[in-house]
C-alpha cells in the first residue's frame, strides 16, 4: 500500500506580513485574501488565510518576501504564534527589539 502524506499548509505570522499581496497572486486555490484590519503593532494590514481549499502546493510560501511572514510549519519566533485561519489572532507580546520604542 502506498502511503501519501499531506503537504503542509501555510501558517501566517501577522506581525511580519506587510500585506504586499504576492501570496494572493500566487495561490491557485484563492485561499488568501487581503486583510481588513490594521495590525496596531506594525500599522500594516496582513493577509487572511482561509485554508479549506488549500492543497499545500507551497506557491504562496515561495512568493512571500518575508522570511517569517508565511511558513510551512508553525514556528515560534520572538514569542509570536502562527495563525492558521481567519480566526482572530491575539496580539502577541513584543520580544526584545520589537517594541514600539525600537527605531527599527
């Protein structure tokens, strides 16, 4: 019997998403849309994922210019958590170097 493994679906770290739309254009299943809410920590509008139709092709991952924006697996970076769906994402606490007073 041949075993097939499901390809990983993307996870989003909204704090790193600039809302550039490259992943939206790359998604053949139209699972990614422009966000509607401004992230108060960044002042940007991250995309929204609706992964019901996602086939895990990875085209969105390749299109994303941010190293932590979209990921194939959930990661913990600087205390931030990944969002898998349209469910609201709690704003995570900023880690070192990510506070509002940081000029970066």
